[in-house]
């Protein structure tokens, strides 16, 4: 199981956002909890941004590992292993 990217047990914080008034009215009429829906959307955006960041870091990590393996192979060949 992977570690969460944020504290899922943190308290809630009131914030102010601006939304299309017709959308808010229609969502309310359908019983949609705008706060929870917005929070879920922010979680998705946050996770996508974190994944993108990791994808950017992977090539550099692979390059470093390849260099370390190459150095180790040269040492092993020199020592006859």
C-alpha cells in the first residue's frame, strides 16, 4: 500500500471560490455537495500533478542508476568477478 500524498485526516478549511451561478443552482437542486465535489476534483488534480512530477524525475533516476551499474560492472570486470 502506498503512502497518501496528503494528510487525509487533516481538518477542513473554509475557502471562497467563484462558480457559475447556474451551475451552483442546478447542482444544489440535485443535492450535489459542492464542497465535497470540489475537494475530490482538487485531489484528482493534485494526484495528476504529483504523477507528472514523478514521470519527469524517472529518466534522471534511471540515468543515475545506469551510471552506477556501469561503474560497478567495470569494477567487477577489473577484479575478475
